[in-house]
């Protein structure tokens, strides 16, 4: 049995993403205008492109750190079991923190990471996600700032992958499987 091939249909253009990031950065700058340093925490791996564009657009003193959590592996469905694969390098106690996620699907990963980070007593902790699939939510969680609400489609691009592929696309694309033939 051969593995079905897939095609990628553009869903959100690179230009639309850039415009939305610019708007979100104004909101973040207003929220954290009094910070001495904002710790921007990217959830690896999917957020790396988003976080790079985000921090370049922010006019705040920032520090960047990463946490790697996984609930997907190479599959298309969440396992709902969140594992921390890489933790922060520095402490966040008493500091302002912005957690950056690529996509909120079931909500398990971001909810778990936020609960973990809150135990470390940050001064303020806010969340931002480029994409949100509210129809897939299994836990009562919504990021503080959302780039785009999307339907229940499997997407790739702009850092988001399918089996470690397509992260380098400059847009968000919908994966459509086609039969070989």
C-alpha cells in the first residue's frame, strides 16, 4: 500500500500574516509598555518562525527563551499527553512573560505549559497564538491574543509541519490528501 500524496492549498498569505503580526505587536507593546524586560517564550518547534517575526516587530526590551512540549509526534492528531522535552534556560520568577504558540488545537499543550509556568511565579504571563481552532478545543483555554481563527483543517507552513516537512513555507496552507493513481 502506498502512502497517499498531498497538496497544499494556501489558506493565509505571507502578506496577511505580516499585517496581523504588526497589529498584534502594537497590542503587546501596549500591554507590556512598563516592563523592564519581556521574556518571550516560544513553544518549539512550530513557533520558531512566528517568534522570529514577532520579536523583530516588538519595540520592547526582550529576552527570548524556548520550551519544547509535544503532544503530536509525527501524527496529525494530538495524543493529549503533553511531554516537556526542553525546559527554559532561565528563571521567570517576578518577570513579565509572553508565551508564543503556533496553533491552539485541542488546547492541551498550551494549557499545560501555562499551568507549569504559573507555578514559577511570573509577574505577568500572557499568551499569543498565530492560529486557533476553537472547534477542536477539548480544554477550557484560549490564548490572550490570536492571529487567526481557522476551521478544523490540517495546516502547514510558517513553522508548522507535517512529519517535519513544510515548515519553510512562507504562508499557512491547508493539507489536502490525494490518492496516487
